[in-house]
C-alpha cells in the first residue's frame, strides 16, 4: 500500500508539469497555425519575391518559383533543359519550341532549369528530383569541357548538398526539409536569412533578386542583349589566369563525369530520353597566346584536355545508347551573338536554337529518341 500511495503521489506531482507542457505545445501549435494561415494570404505572398528553400542561391530559387508557375499554367513540360549558365543563356525554350513546330508541325513544351555555377554531380541529384516529380519525355543536358576541369572537381555545391530541403527531396527525411517543402511561414523565415548567409546587405540582396527577375523569362531562359565588343581580342591576363586556375594540371573531374553518367542513366527506365549537348563557345576562349599573339606552351595541353573530355562523354553516350551532339566552335554563330566568350546572348541563342530544333527533329525521324512533341 505504501508503494502504491507513493506512485499516486508521484503521478499527482508530475501531472501539473506535464499539463503545462501540453498547454504550451498547444499554444505554440496554435500560434504556428495562425502564422501559417497569415503567410499564405495574398496580401503577404504579394510581398514575397520567391519561395525560399534555404539554398541561398537566388537564381535557383527564382527559377523554382517560375517553374512552378509554368507547371500550374501549362502543365508539366515535355522537355526539361539543364546545365550551367552556358545552357541557361544558350537554350531559349520559346524559340526552340517555335522552331521545332515550324520544322515538324508538332508542339514541344520545354522549360530551362539550368542553374548558374552548378556542378554536374549536383545537377544529377536535381535531375533525379525533377524527373521523379514531373516525368518529362526528354532531358537535354547542356555541358562543356569547363564542367570537368580540376577546379570543378575540387569545388562542392555546399548550398545544395548541405541543404535540408534538397536532402528531403532526395528521400533523406528531416524536419527542416519538411517545413521548407510545406510551410509558407517557414520559407519566409528562410528568405529573411539570405542577406546574412551570403554576406550581403539587404539592398544587395534586393538588387540580385531584381536582376534575375529581369533576365529570366517565363520559360526559364536567361535573356541577355549584351554583346562582347572585345570578342576578337586574345584572352586578357585576368581571363587567362582564371581559365588556367580552372584547368589546374589538366586532369578530368571524375566526380562530375560520374554525375553525368548518373544523368545519362535516367534513360534506363525507358520513359525518358537524354540528349547530352556540348554547348558552344567562341574560338577566342580556347586560344592561349601571349601579349604578342604567340601560342603559349599550354595550348597543346588544353587541346588534349578538351579532346579527352569529349572522348569520355562519347564513350559514355555509346554505352548507354543516348544522343551526344558536339558543337564547341560553331561557324553559324555570329560574333555579335556572344554575351562573352562562352555565353550566348539572345541573338546567338536564336540561331543556336533553330539548329537544335533541327537536330531534335532529325533524331526523332531516325528513331534515336522518341517523339517529345505533341501532335
């Protein structure tokens, strides 16, 4: 009896404390609910520039915002385009779709989800997320030798690989990732953290947001009307130094080659075709000369590196039975069509996309890929 009485006393002593915890939890839950309802209102959302998922990559998150708007209005695209800024600036889905219809009579809907500075190894993970969620019939991955330099091997996309939302989308469940996916209020909190995490003040963050709002079209294309006036000139000392730093000892970035293989491997399902597209660059970008115009000793190393990268990609494409188109230096692209030495502007992009539409049409006729269009 004594022990039983002691237990009852213990219960009586603990219950008020537990009740307070329960009431506190209910109170916090109610507050959270009120904040969530408020965050979802049109008044609040009108003030929010984009839904923040905590990657601290403004262009990516604006791209995510615009892509969801695109899907809500047009449905999931037939084709998703991915890559770095070269693909972002080079492939205009509107022009591509119009040119494809002109040549085939069929419509193809595309969205460009290329991300500035992304590593191929990280793009593989993003590809897996997008393909699983939206089931496109075609994925075009725009790449170049620059994606496989030693500097690219050394760098990690910590903004993505350490991001709770990104990991949650890859099946690695965590509470922060769940909140970023489902809670409007939590995404507002993440948005407030952007300036601090990037070392920017609020004004700089707003300027960056405005810059991408102006440049990104509703189809994800990175519009630019800038034309490089010095495109004929040899690489400036700073440009040459940057390129040489990226190349390092001219070794190939294995992690990024493995990432490309992961993207190519998505074709194994039989439900999606993959096109590996070598993005063009101006001939002056790979012309290594000194101040007197004489070739530098590293020229032969660069040429050999570029060929080695293409050989590896070609072998991979043949192994998996996917399409690989090499462009590099394209004579059809005018000098006024370049934003800089390795990014097209809207003029160069228009020409390139007409060429690309023709290549896709030929590949469909030859049976290399399924028809991604809509009759």
